[in-house]
C-alpha cells in the first residue's frame, strides 16, 4: 500500500479482541489549501478515526479536547452522517496526542480560535464518506454487483436483490479495499444528523457520576502531588523547613522543583488531603531579589498615564487631527479599567504522569496536546513519540488548558521523574489556580470620540494599554506585528463600523504577571468598550441601538450579514456585534460550507434565524 | 488516623483516615467514588454537594468525624429513588450538561429541593440552586429540567 496517498487503511485488533477497521486521512493534505506551513508527511502509528467493532458499536476518535463545547458529539455527528452509521451505536472517544489528530489548519493538536468544527468539518465528512464507500465496495464484491446498486442506512448495506450486511460484518473485507481518492459528499438536504437536534453523547455519564474527568483518574500505586508556589511570580526558594510537613501521615516526599519561573516545593503523598495538609506546614523562606513585585495601584497609575499618549499603531485611517478640530461639547472621552481575570475552570488544573525511563505516559485535560507532549518529553529527556499522551475529559477551560509554557505538565513531569515508575497526579487547587497567574491581562482603554451633527462618530481615537499575550511565545511571529499584539486589538482595529477617521494604538507594558488568552481573547474587553460606547452614542443621538448600528456598519453585505448572524447567535448579549477577527478569518479560510450557507441565506430576518439555529446546533451538537 | 463507619448509598463502608479529612476526599480517594467533584474546597461552588441525612451538604468542608451515623447519598446513588431518577432523566432529556463538572452537585441540590418542594417556583429554584455555580452557564436548562422533573414526579407519584 502506498503510504504517500492521501489516506490509508489499517486492520488491527482492538483492545476488546475484535477486528476493527481503521481509516486514516492525512490531515496535512488540507494544509495545502491554506496559508499555514505544510508539515512533512509521516507514517502514523496504529490509531484511527473510525473503529467498527464486532458488536456493531462504531467508535469515532475526536481530535480535540471535550470540555463543554460539545465536540465529542458534534464531530462524530459529522462523520456518522456521511457514513450512514447507526447513531445509537456511535461512541465519541477523545484521541491521544498524535500527528494524525492535529488540527488540519493549525498544524498542532489544539482547541482554540473557535476552530473545532470549522477546521475539521470537511475532514470528518470525508472520513465518513470514504469509510462508507469502502464498506459498500466490500458488499458489492460479496454480492457480485456494483457499488452504485447498493444503498446504506443505519450501519447496514442493502444490495439490489434484497441482500443486506451490517457494517460490522463487512468491516474486515472493507479494510482490504483501497481508500477512494475522491468521494461524493452528501448534499446538505440529505443530512440525517448534521443540523438536527441530537442529544449529547456524554449527558448520561455526566449525570450519574460515572464519567471520569482528568482529576478523577486513579491508577494503581498512584501518588498525589501539590506544589508550594512562590508568593511573587518567579521568586525562588531560599530555605525550606519541611520537618513538620513530613510528619503528616501519608506524606512520601518533599522536594524543591524548578518552575516555569522561579522554584517551588513539591509535596507528594498517598492522597490529596495529606498532601494539602502537609503543604500548609512547610516553612519556606523565599528569595525575591531577582523579581519585580507588581502592584495593582501602581500599575493602574502607570497604565492611565500611558493611555494619554499614542502607542504602537494598530490602525491609522483618515485624518488624525480631525478629532482635535471638534469642539469639546461634541466629544466623548471614556476610560475603562479591566482587572486581571482568572479563568477558574470548574475542574481544577491537574495532570498525571508516569515516567518509566525510556517512555512516559501522561493523562491531561489539555487543549494543547502537541505542545504539552513536547514539554513533558523535554523535561524527561525523551522524544515526543516516547510520551503517550491521553486526552482526558475536562471540566471547562476557557483557554486555561492551552498554555504555551505547559507549566502544569512540566511540574508534573519534574515530579514524576523523581518518582520514576510511580504515577503521580499533580493537582493545582482552586487557590493555586487563582493565585497562580496566567490571567487575562489587566487592560486600560482610553477612547476619544468626535460626534458629528448626524449623531455618528466623525473621529475615533482609541488607546489600549495591556500586556502582550503572545510576546515571547512561539505565536509572536504570527500575531505580533510592528509592536502590536493583534489579540489585544481585535474588535477595535478591525472594527466593522464605518468610522472615517479612526486611530487605534496600543502600549504593551512588561509586567511580572503571567498572562494568557481568555475565552474570545481580545473581544472580552474590546467588545465591551466598543459596544457600550456605541450604545452611548445611539442614546445621545436618540436613536434605537440596533438601527444606529445598522446604519454605522460598513456597507459591504458580508459585514452586515455577519453582524446579523452574530447578534442573533447571542441572544443574551443584546446588540453586541461580533467583529471580524482571526476566528472568522480562519473560518472563511478553512472551509466552510456552514459559513457560506449562512451567508447566502442571510437575506431576511427569518432566514437568518433559521441558518443561525442550524449553525449553532452544528457547533454545539445540540441546543 | 481513626476508623469510621459510614453508610453511603445504603451500603456500610469503613475507612481509616485522619479525622480532619473532608467527606469529599473520603468519597473520592478512599471509597473511589469520584462522581462527587472537587471544585473550590471552601463551600463556594457546590460541585461537591451530597445528601447527609437527606440534607444537601457541601462535602468539601465537612470532616469525616462529623458525619456519625447519618446516611450519605451521592450522585452514584441518587438514581435509586424516584426523585433522583426523574431529575437525572430530565437532565438528559433537556441536554443540560456542557462540561458537566458541576452537574453532580447541581443534580444533588435539585433533588433536595424537589424532595421538600414538589412544585418549585422560579424563586424556590433560585434560592435552592444559587450556591451551585456553573461556568458553562447552563442555568436556563437547569431551571427547565427541574420543572420538567417536578411535573414528571407529580404526575407519577403524588
């Protein structure tokens, strides 16, 4: 079999001992269609997207973390629909870290940029359609007929003379069929699952306590670790007296460890409670000599001062002096303060690692498997492929489980290295998480608006102050341009409002607080600033807030269309407009039938609502 | 360390732990019943809610030494009675869950509410459920599911 072909098929034995069919698609084949760098083709290890088990169950590997967004249901829906699989026998499984499961567009395994469906929709449709075609080809052979005379329904192939065979019966014969290079995809009108109200696959086990999240993992001989982190980011342990801590029943070890910044003290115990009790009894003297102590009051003063002057230019449109020519009575000046904000996913952060010398195993609810796997490998002196990385179900994330320095996984790996052969679960308690940094950055906005005689803004000057999320990370070269981190200005610099004279600039002060993307990233502060100001302007003009926005939006049909989609998509957010941003760019770049479908049907209010409903069902899996 | 006798979901269990150990950690780590969730550890989020003698209780702050002979019901056992089963079914029927991490606690609080108030108003629901946080924001569906479970229970039993 030619492994350089777009896809290949594998027959192997499942853990249950049954014969399985596994179909692969080279995810990098889609990368050609985008601006993303193409990864070299690789021969994949024996895993797959579709396993047809002898009992008729069809297990579909989900190439993303499930943490509430519904992808564990939604991607199997997409695949099962094209495959004509019997939905009640479909299982969604979270795939481990492996090349084959990388996001076709991003080139790493990630949940981010709202791409779970947009980037993998076509991929999962093709997987489903190709699997179906191979099953049909096997059935046609068996019945000495041709595939076009067969039809499929609910995991059964039906022949022209009343023959029928289940997918499970055909699986091993289908596995020997060539993977079709191209395959007809369904017309959306033929969909049985996509766009329909389908219940989540994970509901029942989440309602009876049987579903295991990462924190629920229990392995034979497993130990639990907590870490005393420095009270100032980056500080180091000078002295530690652990005598009392070691006396706690169940404590096995106490030792100093390196952190992403600074050092800390790890406590390893048989269970969580003794570990936590012992940590409280540690007497640690910290060395703060090399670290800045950030102070909120001082930062606000500094940020406010910075906002009085222009920063690095993110947008310069029209006449910059237009604003200053307008009388003060016709100007609005507004300042906004956004404090640091912790993500606080409901399930506290955790990672389990077992290091066995020449290999390691990791269990983590990770949004960032590729990066976290590499980090663990680096700490343990292994190659990434020597680290088996299991994706665990996670209780929320909001960006907190996609951290470029993989600090939680690194800590867990450092501890596991010392306890070679013993699985160790590192738990970041709620207070560890809230005190531990990686917050949405603190932001200060200063906006000056000149209001024209028609009530609409004639000039808009916007200064944003906040730490760069991406400076110093591998994403810097992609998303930080001319000193402007796009994640700080998305929603302002690229606004869809038609403002003739508009200037947006940004200051990125360096502050000793680790920061991280927080769900919807720049929009969490920018949308609030933009839209409350638009509300204020509409009120000042004595106009309806929606009518005012419709008039102010750029005339291109697409912006109005997307405006309508997004505003109806978020009923509780009122008239908030979802701006064009990296997310929507990616969506348009990547595929995407759902988007074009929505855009083409976006002509009346009624069809908006219909198409919006369809899109949100596809994304969430159900309402 | 001390030995404690417990009745969990109708079964007698014995554990040997430090008396300060919260019920939550006894359930999760000694009895390996991980359906009850650790969220905050300070009774602020409700993810760890169980019933102690029928009362919705935050298991993360109750030391095992305070339980005595009062029976404990957890998410793993609540489906054994009609109210618990109706609530779980309503949760599935309304597709309440998203990440699901808070839902064990939500369901336990909802069951306690429905056992004392068979036809809860919105205000009853807000008062009883206000201490159970959901970061996904499933609140509207939780409310709908409680009402749907109440209707089911009243139709079937009362």
